[in-house]
């Protein structure tokens, strides 16, 4: 149909968004179930249901009706209220995204990715980069081509970055990583020359039932209301938010490594607090949920590291931890635990890295991807370049591609340009801490008395409530001013100099 009446068009937009959100909610519950509770044999039936549900959403989004509606509303932007203006802006972008890659290329790419995962998995197990290289070459070629469809005016890698984080560019990242390199590389070297804290007391059996009770306690400490957020188990921890009254987190319990579940619970809890803090009026529209990956990670890492790995937080939770694990923590002090959970040591694998060295792992991948997409590095030379950068930034020798450039599944999944926003999230968090403290005073005393809610209230007011209403960079800049990596560099320098007595 064609639109002539503005109110009618707005009502239709609201109806479409409510429908899409309802289907997404249903598919989200199926995905959650698949990762937490469903038996293996459920996959086929679920696949059929998912195909039907996602088909409905696709047909609705790609329909002539929706395109005409969005075109009509785009011409009447000044007459719309602020929420609908942003909704139309987002819908217009997604309409354009649906048609920008020629269908046969899109299909060919997905066929390739379907095979790539299995080939990567075997190549990683067998430490055989040569087996994965031809697939990676094709994935890189597709991504370079798609970058031209996404935005022909941008450098290809910038266009890819922009897909994951609107407005992100190599210019921002080069400046960011150069500052980190300048400060963190020497800091990592200095830390490496100091004796490491004892972590032996964390390497004994911590029964899983007790870890579960402790995870619930941690959720309570950071202010997650069990009426709106629950925790279950999955292979890899994740968060899924359905609306601002229903967010689920997962963790994984390792009997001999209790800090894994502790910190993944606080990390996912940070994602959850963000989603729970989004303005209620956005429910059922494309404005609900988090703004982007970097803003999301800024929140999860804020709770995990800035709050959760602070001395005050450890002192706050230590009595309860001793009560739950009296035998394991006999003779251990809060200070011992504080030092153990902040142990920093260069390593080979990103997912096992600590707060200090994490960004260096991301930086290596960024440098490699930038050169691959920019055409200055050939796929066959990826392992040598990867290993050279690990030596330069982290001072470690990479013994195999299994522990090197084959470690993560992201390239086989086609995700190029996705990682840098992870490191950016940590840096955003450090600057948020600085601005929050300039308004509230130091956050340490709030943590010491268990008043995490005061910090959450600040984050909610300045970050959480906006959901997708503003672009991610605008959310950050309106709250914190221009991004400056100095705050992250200062935060790490101050913290690790004190812990390691530099
Ligand atoms: Zn996260």
C-alpha cells in the first residue's frame, strides 16, 4: 500500500516493530534453550521452527510495504517525535543493508562459511595452517568485495569496522593502539621481571554446588534482581536480553578454577545491568537493548574489572567466600585473593589473558586484519606476522599456529573487523570511571560499603537508559567527552604499578 497519512504510517511502523520484536523474543528463547537445556536431538526440530520464524521476520523487513513505509516516513522526519525519528533512521539502514549484497554472492559466501568452520576446527587440532589458508583467502576476498558494497567511499577495512561499530575507523584505532603500545608494552615487561603472586590456593577443588551459591551471591552484590535476571549454565558464558525486564546470563563452572565462574558471572552481570537499565518505553521497538559491542563491553568490563577486581570489592566479598569455602581458603587473606585475581602474565591465548595484557592480543589481530584487508599482507604470511607481533607486544614465542593465529573461530565465521571494539570497550570503561568519579567522588568507598547501586545509578543515567536511541559514539561522547586512551593507560599503570611494586 502507499502511505498518505502520517499517523497511519506511524501506527504501521509501531506494529511492524512490535511484530519483529515478538519474533526475536521467541527466537532468543529458543537460542537460549539450545545452549543451556535442550537435548542434542532437538536441533533438527528447532532448525525448522527457526527457519519459519526468521522467514517471517525477513519477509516483513524486506517487503515492498515496509520499504514504502520507511521511504514515506523518511520524507517526514521533521514531523516525527525523537523516538520515531531514530526508529526510521535504523529501519532505513536495515532496508538498505538487505539489498546491498547481490543475492548470489550472499549465498556463495554463506556456503563458504558453512564449510569454513569445520575446516578451521580440523586445521587448529592438527596445527595445519596450510589447510585453512585457501578458505581464509576466499573469506578475505569476499570481505574486501563486501566492503565496497557497504561503503565505496571508505577504505575497505574502515567499511568493515563500521559494520560492527558505527563510526569506528582505523584513524581512531591507530591512535588508540599506539598509545597502548607506548604505555603497556613497557609495563608488561616491568611486571614480568617481578615475582608473581601465589595462585596455588585457587587450584584445588571448589565443589560446583557451592560455586553456584556463590555466583548467586555475587549477582545479589552487584544489584541484579532475581525477579528480572536469572543465571544458567552453558559451554561459553553469554548474556541474552529480551527486554528491560527479562535478561538471562549464563556461566560455566570449573571445579578447579573458581574464579572463572566468579568473573564470568560479574562480566555477564554487567551486560545484564546495562540491558535492564534501558528506558522502558523502548520495549517492543528497535531502540531497546544495548547500543553496540564496544558500549556493551565497556559495561561488562566495568563491573568485572574496575569494580570486581578492585581491592575494596575483594574485601567486600571475602567474608562470604570464606563462609562458602572455609577449607579451601584456610589461612588465605583478602589481600592474597586480590593479588591472585590480578595476576598479569603475557600468554598466547586471548581468552585466557588478564586485564593488563588483553588489549595486546586484540592489537595483534587488528594489525594482521588491517594488512590483510588493505592488501599488504598475503594469507600465507599470516602465521609469521602473527608470531612476530606476539614477540614484539607480549614478549612471547608462539610455539604453534594452534596456539597462534588459528586459536579463535572468528575468521572462519567471517568476522573481520569485529575484535577492536572489545579493546575499545575496556578503554571506554576507564574513561567512564574518570568522569563518574569527577561527579560522585572516588568509587572505591562506594564499593567498600557495598553500595554498587550508586555507581550503577550513574551508569544508568549516562549510558544505560539510552539503549539504541543514540549512536554509540554519541552516547559515549555525551557522557564522557572526546575519547582519550590516556585514561585507560593511566588506570592500568596506576593499578599494576601498585600491585607489582614498580
Ligand atoms: Zn562480554
